[in-house]
C-alpha cells in the first residue's frame, strides 16, 4: 500500500513561433529560461553572479 514516487521529467519549454528563450545560469545548480532581457535584469538583481549561457 505504499505510494510510489513519481519521477519528474524536466524538458526545455518549446518556444512559440517568432520567440526565443534566453538560458541563464543563476548559480552552480540553477538554470532558468527567460523570455526577455528585461526579465534577466530582475534576476541579476537577486543573483549578482547570473550569466547568460545561450
């Protein structure tokens, strides 16, 4: 009667037509996908070591 732990499948979100995502590394373990550089400015304020990867 135990509960099975579901495995997470994390995939990169598919961009809509005409848009592209910016991949940003916030710290050593965290990567996020952003829609604009305006959003990057927000994350750069919280994570000063944030860098654009792709």
